[in-house]
C-alpha cells in the first residue's frame, strides 16, 4: 500500500497555504539604517522587528520558484520570503492572537 494520496493532499494543502499567504501580503526588509541605529546584541544578522508588507501584486521581486513561509491566523495571511529570512535570521511580527517569530 502506498501513501501517495496522503502525500499529494499534503503537498496540495501546502501550495494552497503558500498561495493564500502570497495573495494576502509579502514582507519586505526593514530599513537597514533604522535597524543599525537601534542597540542590539552582536548577532551575525540583523533581525526584522517591525516588518512592512505590500500586496502580492506589487511584489515584483518574487519569482514563481521562490520559497515562502506562510502564516495564516484568524483570516490574516502573511508570507515571508525565505531569501529575506536567510539574510536576517528572524522576523519578529504580530498576528491577531499575539507575537510570532519567523525564522529560516
């Protein structure tokens, strides 16, 4: 017996989640000047503490094969591009039910 139908369902669900998150909003990196002006511990990366979002239609920097981490809670969907997370290590954000930390 094979688990292909279950795996296909999981893949379809993940694609749907990513599409919903991308359609809702895309995170963009915070200003480097603002991040450097704040006192932070010496980390190998600069975290994004107050992410800014834009509509998916305006995210011209994204390509169909780009990896995204999608979060959906209480009707609010957000997408965090893996390439931006790789540069910054962590995004500290808020969802309707409280704070979250997104990392890659």
